[in-house]
C-alpha cells in the first residue's frame, strides 16, 4: 500500500473510555471512511491507504459489536453503510482493465487484496460473535448487505489468476470459508440458491452486483468479472437455474462472442452449463434454443481445437432440445436437422484439414454425431477413408503415437458407421485389403470387418 502523510484524526480518536463512543460517532466514522475511498483522483491512493488503517482500527473497537446486535435503534442504517464500505473495499482491490497480454502480473492488486481480506475476516468475526451471543436473528439483517460484496471479492481473489498471489489466494479463501460459516451454508451452491426450498438464496443479489460490469461496453473493464460470473454460474444447477435464465444467458452469449479464443471457450462453457441445467421448454421459449444454436454454429469456422471441442460437446446436448421443436410425421423425406448441418460442416472441414490436433478433435467427436443422424453412407465413408489414407501416408515429423491415435479413432468411426448401416460398410470394404498396398490402411479395414457385428445402430 502507498505511504501517506499527515491526515485528519479519525472522529473516534481521543475517546479515553470505550463506552464514550456514540452511535452518531460510529456512523460518522464509517461515513468518513467511505469519503476517503471516494476522494479526488490526485490523492485517492493516499486516502484509500489511510481509510484501510482507519477501518482496521475501528473494527478492533468493542463498540463495533453493537453494529450486529440490533439493540440500538440509532444504528438501523448501519448495515447498508457497511455494505457500501464492503463494495468500496472490493473495488479498491479489483484488478485494472484487462491487458492485451494474458501473462501480465498485478503484484499491487494481490497486496491490496490480502490487506482487504484481513479486514473482511475481522468484520465477519464480529458477525459470528453476534450470532453466537444472541437469540434474535438481527445479525441476519445486518449481514445481508455485506454478503454479496464479500462473496464477489472472495471469488475474485481465491482463484489462481494473473492478479493473485499465493498469499492473496489463501486469505481470500479464508474469507469465503468464513462467509459460508457465518451464513450457515454448507456449500457455495447452498449460499447461492438457498440451503432449502424456503430459503431464497443470494444468486440474484450477486448477479445484481456483477450486472454493471457485464454489458458489452464494460465487461472488459474488470478482468475478474467474467471469471466470477462463470465460476458462480457453474455452482447453480437444476432446478434453480431456470428462474435466472434472463440474467445468465445474455452475458454468456456476450463472452462467447468475443474475438479472443480464451473468452470464446469460457462463454461456450457457460452456455453448455445453461443447456444442461435449464428445462427444454424454457430454452425453446422465445426462440432461445435457436439463438444458442446459431451462436455455437458460427464457432465451427474457427481453427482452435480447444474451442471446437467445447462447441461440439455443447451442440450434442443442445440437439435433443432443438429436435423437440421439429414435427416430422414420417410421410416423406426426413427433414434436415441441425445435427445434419453440423455433421456436413465437420466432414467438409475435416477432409482438407492439415492440423492434426484439429483433425483429431473432429474424428474423436464424429461417432457421437453418427449416432444421432441417418447420414449419407457414401459421403461419410469417403471422408473417413481419405482421413485414414492421409494419416497413414503422412511423411512429416508427426509422432507415431499421434498417427496411431488418429487411425484408431477413424477406424472406430468406420465400425460405428457399419453398425448404423446394417453391415453395408463391411461389404463395400471387402475388396480393399487385397488391393491395398499400405499395410496400415489394410489393418484398419480388416479390423472393421472383424469387429463389426452388422447390428442396426440405435439412433435415438
């Protein structure tokens, strides 16, 4: 923290008797601390450092215990005041605008976070002491404005990030653990959606705190916000997530639509969590499922294999939902499905693709798509055979283990295709081993003929 020069004495200084502090003096003390955090830019660093020292001294005072007792009518506005102080502390320790280089470190942020975490620990221990000494539930009212800002701070600094250090992660983790203890929650999930059906939970309040930093103009101002949102979202599952769909779907789409691959993947993971934990009826309402599909489909033109893997897995779980909206009575050709479109694009991209990692990603996921569609046998067979031949003839420095894995996965696709086609693939391949000069290709085809059972594939 930055050093600071002479400053005004805090309003409680000079009070020789602990009981001499009045309720108005406590209110004035917290008000002054807030004013120090909101000072002019030219002296904000010094003022905020001073505010941290003043707040630490104030929290040590026994009179602060009254803040959570609920016995003094003149302190009724103090919980809201403490909530504002907690927000100011979180903002003080927040990392700056996201830099272009992911590897940039923020040692000053980690130092600030460690100092703020110690203050939050003191504050939560005050609440815990009041909770253990009182029968009345006044401490719950006092804690309500504090819980949200403290949670956002704790998640921001407890995960390994460029702006954290081992020390800041440790104390932030302690803050989160104590917050769960004080709120009588057995887990982060219980804290967010409530420990039982009668308890409301705090997810709505958390999203309210994050919302100003989750729109298209501001979401990169604080690089921690997207991680706090993603981590928090993953903790809320069925049946609770559906009631928060309007709060969680827009920021997930926003993050996935970024130009940086890292953000795209993070956003797709958020979308996948929503697909898995929101009822199909809610996703089909207002055409949400179609919006999701088009957002994911556009990513298939990317060339980063980690992104493609995340998108394909999400699409496979989205297809059953999209199919609920399709009405095919069986009297005519089966209409083209979303899965057909994706499979066609995969085959188009896989055939000329020279990046082995991306090609391997396509081949690894191909069986799952084959199971879902009544695919065109010749087109798929041709693509798989070309892949096997290309890998077998690859004379580059590609490791043999990578080639072997690709050949094995492509062969598995052929076996699956044969089962889906009631053994027709085995018949089409029957003459190839005798005329094939490449032993690896011949071995793959012989394996298909040996292992295929000719049973129809379950495409449900």
